[in-house]
């Protein structure tokens, strides 16, 4: 066997693997597009992540005094 045959085999394997990955990705995207409940859940998760980021920012601020805020609520 010569070197060109090995190069051809490697290139064929790489292209096949890329094609399989693209097909799997397209199937997953199609499933996501067909399932409205999944889209709704993902949107809700994004909203919750944003709220968590805001809460983390509030708690980690230097000016934020938790005990003072609790006493203000009483």
C-alpha cells in the first residue's frame, strides 16, 4: 500500500465524521423546533438565569448590607 491510499483513507474518515456530526446536529435542531414545550422551558430557564445574575450582583455589592435591609423590612 502506498502513502496516497493512507491519506485518502484519513480524509474519507474525517469527512464522514463531519457529515455524521452535521446530521446529528440537524436532527437535534429539528426536535427542538417541533417541541414547543421545550422552547418554553428553555425560555423560562434563561429568565431564571438572568434573575439569579441580578441577585448575585446585589448580594456581592459592597454597599449591600443584608442585616440593614432585614431590619428595614420589620
